[in-house]
């Protein structure tokens, strides 16, 4: 697969994933020309779109501004040394789903979004590191990447109230990315990208759920069960120091508390809901009503249904028990085998749906009705 060059997904995951950077030439040529600079500027001026502007030589060094912006503001930018960043561009550009479909060797719930940056010559967001895996793919123009070692929060930073910029970044290697080229960076690797001309860079970030947040949700769900068992010590031994909390007591308490959380059904429920939550809390998918004849006509014409970019579908399989989740909620209205098709693909056509009965196609129609999938007209 071109995305990883000559590497198979197995080799990539074994040798590179969360271990070391990788540069792949010509990895993703379909991004070239997919988005124009003016398209990104228009998104950055749209209410509700998360956008930022970083000006290296603004009123203050590395000045950070938040959108939405005005066209006038963006048109008055200098000729160099600024970067416009727009989050979740995949939510507004359905064609990016096809690009994300090339990452199916990784769980879909790990993908966060596609951020796109527009940089003027010498534009940059400064030397920094991310806490998550990221694939940086060049769309238009060229960008020089300097990559340093893996660092953490203890590394010295520049004094900035909002940006976490490294004050000193040793350079271990450099790579200039041209249109279609890819740079993969594991979490924590320092990097510094400098636009060599006007360029668009696609940043595909992979989210890593904070473990304390998962624990917090798990504790909340456990408390909601109403269970409140008391500590027991039926195998209690005589103590010689009654005022001491000894190791045996601590170990016993620890085991009994952890046992409350060790419920596989509860883990599946908590993770299914948490990991399928949409990126933005105010997201509301807009569906369309479709009859069976129209759906079959689309498929017979070779058209494809595309998964709604902002919706998250996942399912768990606990010893043959399939649970389906959409946008943070359990879904019981679609047969599990149909739901698995919806969740495993970013687009569906006759090839994937041809073996479904009319009854099973009702589940696909329900996904269209709820807005989890988009009709072909949405692609025009």
C-alpha cells in the first residue's frame, strides 16, 4: 500500500508505531489539489469552526489568535511567517473520508480528526511535541521538517502563555516534504516544520484517551449501580500493633476495591460510550429519509454512501455478544451484522451491501435517517 511505502501494516506497527518516525515519499497523492488555500480561509471564517492563527512576528512573539476570523483580517496578513490552522476539516470535506479509509489497519476509534494548516513562506507553529501519534501529509507546496529526540513536559520551554514551544530542540534529522509526502511521528517526538513556500499540510491525529478520564467514567458507572459492599476480612490474623495499618490490610482493601471495577460488561459499556463520543459536544447529525427503492437505485447505479465524517460508530464483541455504539450511545435499532458493515467502512456500495436482505437494508436506511451515513448527493 502506497501510504506506508514498501512497508506492510504489520511491519509498520512492529517497527515504527509509537517507536520512531517514518518518511514516505508519494504516500498520498490524492490530497494534492483536494483543498485550495482560499477554501481553508473560508472555513476559518465560519462560525462554529475551530480555527487558530499563529504569527511568529505579531504584536507579540508567536502571537496566537482564535477564530472565526474575518476575510479582511486574513487578507491583511503579511507575506510570510504565519500559519492558519483549522481543526476537523474532515467534518466539512467528506472526500477526506476516503483518505482516512486508508488507515483501516488501525482502530477507527483512535482517529481524532484531520487538521489542515495553511502556511505562508517561513510559516510555522514553532518547535514543539505532541502527546499523540500524528501523520503529517503534504498537500500543496513544500515544508522542511526538523525532527528532534523524544521529549516530555520537563523539557525547557519558551515563555508563552498559550503555546507549549520548546526553547531548545536538538535536530536529529531533516526532511523536506513535497506534495503527497508523509511524515509519521510517534508521541513525544520533538518537531519543527517550516514552510518553504505557501503550503497546505494535513495533520491526521490519533487520539489517546486519558486513562484517568476512563477511570473516572468507570467509577461513576460503578457508583450508579447502587452497590456498596463493605470491606471484609474473614481471614483476619491476630495483630500485635493495633494502631498500625499493615501491608496485609492495604493489600486486602486494594483487591476488594479493584474487584468492584473488574466487571467486563461494565468495561465494554464505559469504553463503548466514551470512545464513540463525537469530537464536539454540540454536534447533531442531520439525516435524510430514503425509501428502499431509492437506496437500491443508488447502489445499482454504482453510487456509494459515505459515512458522516463527524459521527463515530464502533462495536464491541464480548465472547460473541455484539454491542453497537454511535456518538456516545448504545444502538439497538440496527442488526449487529449490518452495524458492523457500517462501522468497518467509510463508504458503502453495491459490493458491500449486495448480500443484504430488504430487511437488513432497512438498517442502512435508518443510518441515513439518523445522519450517520450520507446519501450520494452529499458528495457532489
